[in-house]
């Protein structure tokens, strides 16, 4: 029923889902940009958008009007008569708003259907990987699918790209193993930093040095690695002191929920006093690096040695 899709808000931080939803609509109505398909950024005047919605399509059955990064206030919506205009939309009009962040004013508008394009859980993403390879008759274990999700940092866009690459490598009725992942998939830097901070927390010197060397060989700059370690420890301290759920903290910090879960697991390896002491030390080193008192190379090695001993 076309009326069910007259006004949509694709909202959430997962760009893959937002883009995929728009592609689905374009395919459904057989539209190309510039031909019964108008695209605006968030700075567009609402009157312009409403005027386009009232303009009949030239060749197609539908006119699609898309507005990206649109965060109006209640006052702006009220002044433009936005809600009233939506209630009077022509059958040929489809409005799509695409936002990464929430917008309270929009979500209160009657007749605007909100489509959640937020991050999915690790279990959902693993299931997606299993189904994607199954459709191509490629074998992969549940554990390997989980590792692919971890290697991609839970990012759907990267997962989709890696599935295409791995499928081409394995071929019809092939198999994807952990060795295949290690050969072809570059692990998310956030995951590598998590592995490094975990090794440091466990006081595993050989594994810490191996992981640090791997990051450096991947051309990650010492300053970036140090900052990532510092941020990871600050996050661990914050999470260990918070009474909020992983989901609430993820929203508060603007990170993925799985990253909160991982940080909580690592933080549990410390007593809170030691974790606070480590954060204070890293804060001091950060000041020294930013003020030019210390080079990032030597400071990074001192950081590794200190965290192995704290």
C-alpha cells in the first residue's frame, strides 16, 4: 500500500541500513536522481520541500523527495505547517528524511513513520553473516562469523564489503575459516586496541609487544596508538564506576554497545583504585606529549612498560 510509505524518517547511526533503505525505495519506484527524485541537505527551507512534494512526477508514478541531516525545532515545524502538509500529501508524493542522530521534533509528527537504522547486536550481525554465506552455498562456522563481526568492529558497511571479498575468494561451495579471516580481513583498529589493552591488563608482556608491533607495522602512528590506549582506559574507568546499563552507556558515550561490553570485561581485571591510578598516569603522559615535552615514540614504550607493571 503506497500510502503506508508517504512519509518516512530513516534514523540511526548505521549508514549501511540508511543507504540500503533508500536504495530499496528507489528500486521500488524505479527512480534515478534528477528525474522525479529530489535530494536536499538539512539546510533546505521547508517551504521548498513542501513545494516539491506537491509537484506531480514527470514520467514515473511517484515523486521521491529526500532530505538528509534534517534537524528542525518544534518552532520551525509549527511555523511551516509541516504536520498539516504531511496529512495532505498527494498519492504521488513520498517524503524521506535521513538522519544519523535523533530529532525529537520530527519524531512527534503524526504521519511520519520512523524506521530504526541503529546499530544491531552482535548476534544479529553474526546471523546476517551466516545467512549471506549460506545463500551462496559457502560454509562458515558460527564462531568464525562472530569473529568476522568483531574484526569489522560491528560496522555493517564493512561487514558487507568483507562478505563480498570473502565470497569471491572462497568461490561457490567454498569454506571460510579463521585462517581465511586472518589472511584477508584487516581487523578494526578498535578491536586491536581492545586486544592490546586486554593483554596489558593481564600483564602479558609478550602478547602486548606482539600486538603493539602489529599496529606499528600496519602504519598506525605511535601518537594515535597512545591516544587510543588512553581513551580505552578512561572508558574502562567510566564504565566501572557507572551504574547504567551497557545500552545506556553506549548512547551516552556515542559508541557501539559491544564496545561497552568489551571495555567492562577488561575493566574487571583491575581493582578500581589501580584503574584510576593508571588513568592519572596516562593523563600526565598525554599532557607531556601535547606540550612537546616527550616524543610520542618514547612515550608509547613507557606507557606499555608502566601498564604492565601497575
